[in-house]
């Protein structure tokens, strides 16, 4: 999270208490009280339970809420934002996270509201998918700050995203607007897990990058030495496993940094797909910045250079040719900050909307 202090949103004067933020993912369930300047207190987390039923997972969420309720600031909380891995259906308050198998159409918003009330906090709540939450976070305190129209993306084991239009978060009726990973960019492309063909996710996700590189004959033997391990096929970071032999996108990124032609081609292919989708979105709704986060974005210029290069061939109209492509700023803070920002932006008064100015 940036160290620069941010002033409270103008509307926060009437409701300056914190927002209860809960971030639900496949590995952890986190919570915090997020204040109008973006600072967090009472942070807590639990590992996401494995091998349990739906109520077993919810028990960990309830523990997070219970932890937060011990804060002396709990009584001043104004609202609650819930960010969750998807798929989500915010019209029903349900989630079916790919990486939480016990939850299918799970009524997480209602269940969390019950937990809040049990601890004396009868608060308005809002549910946002993780891509939408990241978008809200980056617009409030991150790389999209000051931009009235922005596309924010998470490129990891999947590809998700969200939209800011006219300084407003635009989640759509079910919370899935801006889901750029399932825009088709290859008319005759391979089938995608969503049932479509040629989707961005099927080309540019960490999973797809690694799969395509291996299909072209790339092997990790020696090529990923010193280059970086990752969590699954999505994250790219420092420190490889198995003596540097990493067959995931992290290993492909390390090999690309060393000049491996197949690895470079895999990232060029991913960059082209992302560039086409970014240009199409900008043409449709006139976004002027694309912010990219997620594990694959940690590859840095290995990913961003081909995106920017190919963008010149797709973003050709006068009103899109100057679109910026930048890395996300908030990293691991984006989930909690984004849950709070989404609540402030989407819930009616007296909630306050994070200011981008």
C-alpha cells in the first residue's frame, strides 16, 4: 500500500467511522477495519479450511468477524464490504469460488450479515468479486487514482477485472461487469473452461502461458534457475522450487528473462491477447488506463513490454491510442482495501465514496 497519506473522502465527514472489510480467497480469509484515509486496523486472518463442508468454511469467516468485534472501534463501524473469489452473483449475495469447493451458490452476504448482527453490528453489507474489489482499491488509493475511466485486471491462474466509469465503480447487475478474461480475442481459438472459444483467459492466464510453452517444447530444465517459483500457475516471484525447475508461468517468466525463445513467445502471445482486450474495452467505454495486477504481472516487463508493443496495433483510434498500461500498486492489500472501497462506493448514503482526487 502506498506510504503517501491520503485525505478522507469529502463525504466521509458525515460518516467517518471505519468499514468492516472481509476478503475471502482460496488460501486465506482476512478481515480488517478500514478507515476513511485507507489505513487498516484490527487486521486478522484465518487459513481457508480444506476438507470441510460449507459451514466449516463459514466458521473461519465467523472467527474473523469475532476477532474484528473485539476492536474498540467496532461500535463505530459504518458498513461492511465483502470481497470474494468468484464466480459471484451479487444480485443474490452468493458465491461459488473455484478454489473453495464446499461453497456453491453459498449465501455469503446473508451469513456474514448474521454474524455482524450477532456481534452488535447491524450494518449494511455489499458483496464484490475479487476483480471488482481490486478495481475499487486501485481507483481509490492505487494506480488508477485520478482516472475517471479505468479498466483494472487481475492476471493470475485466471484473468478477471473490473471497470470504473465516470468515477463510479461499475459492477453490473450480478457483479461481473469488466470480466475481461472471457472476452474472445481469437475467433478460431481453443475452447475455454467457460464454454467459449479464444477467451483472453485461455491465452494469457498463468495456467495458459505455462501450458502453451510446454506444448511448444519448452522444458524447465535449467531454464528457470534462480528465476522464481510461484503459487500454482499464476504467481511469478522470487525463489524457485526443485532447484529452479519450475514448470509454471513463474518458470516460463524466468526462462524468458534469460532469452529462451519459446518462453518469450509465450509471453508475447499472452501480451497480444491482453492488448487486444484492453483496446476493445477502451474503444467500447473510453477507458484511459489499464491497471494490471495478479501473480503473472509480477513478471514485469516480460509481460508489460509485449502488451504495450501490441497495443499500438489495436488501439489506433484517436480516443484510445494514448491509453496507459501500468502495474497495480496495492498488491496483497488490494483485497481488504477493495472490499472497503466497494462498500463505500456502492452502498447508499450515509456511506461515503472514496475520492480519486
